[in-house]
C-alpha cells in the first residue's frame, strides 16, 4: 500500500536539515565511501547511457559514475536541498564535467518523462525521502524497461547485534533517516530484485533491481 503524501512540515524539515549539513556532508560522507563505491560498481554503468543520481547531495557519487559513463552519456543529479545542489554545482565546475545536469526537485514528483533513464542510483536517500513510496513509483516510471535501480541504505539489523537497533535508530535521527522502513520489501513490490547484500552487521543493505518488463 502506498503511503499518503507527506506533509509540508515533513518536507521542510528534511530540506532545512540537509541545507544545514551541505558544507560538511561531502567530508562526513567519506565515512561510508566504501559502500558508495560498491553501489556505483553495482550500477553497471555503460558508456553513453543516461543515469539519474537520486537525492545526489553534494555530488559525492559523480566521479565514480562518470569514470564508466565517459563523455557521451548524461548524468543527472536531483536533490530537494538547494544547499546540497550548490555544493554539487561547485564540484561539477571544479572538475569541468560537461555532461552533468543538476535539478532542484522532489523525488516523489520527478520532472522527467517516462523511460528517460537507463539506470538510477539511490544512496542513503529512500530512508530520508518523506514520500519514499511515491519516489519508488516515480523511479519505476522514469526507468527504461529492463533498466537498473541500485539502492544502498540503512535498516534495522536482524542479526546478532539487533539489540543495538534502538541506539542506531537514535543516531539516524541526525540525518532524518527512518530505519523502520521496509525498503527491500518496497523495492521488491515494484522491481525484480537481482540481489541484496548486507554490510555493517546488517545495518546497511545494497539492493540491485531491474524494472519489470
């Protein structure tokens, strides 16, 4: 069942939090850089494709994606935070990337036509996006048939360290992440899941999925 539309309060709370984190996020994001690299590798980017980095933040994924995309494809970064996009734009300008386009927008209302992208990447975003179920529906809409979705995000652990779930959930309040969301199940309802991998004693997962024909 798809959730109701998020309130304006929820959306503004997320926007303000990430605007405030924009300058420091690129540095703190290095703490989970290894998992981001796993995600971009799992994306399987091919030269000349159209890639969407959903909730791209300050663009910390761009370099890894562009390494495989080459100069003939297009990388689109979308984020709800103008502060994050400002940092991303500075990164694009500094690296002189000519095939990166940035959009300020809501992941639950993507400003793109149907079947516009070959691959979509979501790194630590669906646990934050207020309308995350709507966002997954939108990803299914803008992906080409057979297109790839890769998600890396946080969750509650079901392993031996699950007793730490309340503490980890408390830590997740900083980046406004809701680790109670059953993201793997939500992805499986809309896509054909190829594989899932867990990291960090089950508190992080990577899902690779394809749009159903």
